[in-house]
């Protein structure tokens, strides 16, 4: 009987030590382990707050391939009329690598060029957009760099609108950004509803003058098809840049952006981006922070009157699992009778890291009448006798 018993004990020990703790269980214990990625550079941020949740060499300047087109697209949206026809010139038509096969003199709406740019990563569309917005590539590139600096992407330098050329003739990288800067640019761009709609579209039919040209554009961002909540942003690849992906997703009120740069394979860049998103979402939970049936403050009024303050309804919010919350109560000045039930007399805020994550009005729980002369006299009489008793 000893041998089977010992085998059973050994099996239990091996099983309990080898089974990993679930993400939820780790979160409850405050033991969420940051992922370890193979990519040389990356970052994970909260889209709403900008908080950095994970990073690896986030300020390393690297070639960024077609993630360049995030800036090209947002500038086109901000500075162009999307339904206006763009006349294609020879500059755009000369781009043959991964393009729409644009022809000189062809006309196509700016909106359609943007879908081709962001879904199918059409390089000729990027040049056509640049020429349309500013009349020349140098002027548009100058606009790109000025915009980057203006929104805080200070370690970025663009040399073209599509990301095809990463180096100059001497082999120096002249077209570069960083994971942090790309997250900043994507965060800015995703606030634009038109941009967000385009990059979240899985496929789009583009109508051309020549019906024999490709018309259906399929989004190259695989996460839109495979990752629940994915809603953008842009893929990229060149030999120098490797596989790059700026990705975004939203679940239960939490929005995240990841940047993974320099990955070795197409499959790995999506896998590691998904890993980062999973980690990011595991850091948050939705919970009830403010409760309707609680008295949060009792205010003493003149002449011994009191009013209790509560909230009109429960408040739920998404919070980080591993960060403590604090309560902040602010009252209106000079609160006095008369007071109507439900009157707003203050505000309650639930804070994480000093920032409000949930707020509600504080309201009176009952009517308080202005005291009569007799009630005022009675108050002072009681104060007088209480003073005598303390002597």
C-alpha cells in the first residue's frame, strides 16, 4: 500500500506546483506578472489616461515601416475634404511596391485613398495623399514632423509618407520613431472618429475608374479578425524595421494601445501584441465604488440641525486591480437651512493615484426647515445648561 500512496502524493505535488495561477487569481493577490517579449522594443499604454503599463526600450529610435501611415492618415483627415476627388500624378503612379496600381490622371476620392492606405497599406496612396494635401512630398513631410513634435512625439523623424525608405545613401537611419512616440501618435489619432472608423474596418470596396484594378481592400491587421475588442491600428514591415504593429483594443470601458517593433516574424508580432493586450486588460476590473444606501457625510447646521448626505444612485467604474482607492469629499460653502430633500450639497470622488475614477453628487437625505424663533431660543437654552454642567 505504501507505493501507490507515495505515487499519489507525488502526483498531487507535481500538479499543484506546475499549474500556473490564473490571471484573475494573480490579480486578486496583486501578483500579476509582466510579460517577457522577444521583440527588441515595445510599449503598452492606457489610451484614455496615457499611463504606461509595460515597456521595453520604449525610447530606442528604430525604423518603423508602414506604421508611418498613421501620421499620413490623420493629417489627411484633418486637412483634406474626404469626398473630394484626388487627381493622381506621376509621382504617386511611379510607386509600384505594394500599391493600388494608380495611374497618372486617374481620379479617386481622398476617403478611398485613406482606406487603401490603412487597410491594404498602399504605398502609392500615401504619396497621392501627400501631394494632394501639400502639393509636394517635402512640404507634407515637414508637416508630418511638425505635427509629431506638436503632440509630444519628440524622438520621431519622418522622411516620407509611407515608410518605404528607412536609410539614406550612407546607410544612416533617417526615418525613425520610438515605441513611446508611436503610442503617443496613435493615442492622438484614435481620438478622431473618422480615423478610428477607418482603422477598425475589416474590409472595404474601393471604386476605381478602371474596373479591372483591385477594388476590395482587406485589413492586414490580423488582430481585428482574431482578438476580441481589437479596433486598430496599423501594421508595418521592411527588412530594416522588421515586423511592426501598433494595435489597439477596447473591453468593458478599458482602451489600450500596444506598440511592438522589430519582431522577427509576421506571426510573432501579432502573438506578442495579443500577449500585451491580455496583460493590460488583466490589470483592470469593473467594480462598484459608490453606493446609494450609505451616508457619506453628516453636516452640522446652525442651531443644532443636521443633514445627512448620500448619493442618488450607485456608481460603477473600471479601476486598476493593484492600486488602492481613496475617497475625497467636497462640500459647498455655507450650507444652511432651509434645504430641500435631494438638493446637491457637495461631491464625492474616488481617486486612484490622485486621479478621479468615479464621481457623484452628494445630496440631502431629507427636508430641513428654517428653524423657528422658539427652536433657536431652545437651542441657546440647551447650550447654556450644558455650559453650566461642565463647570
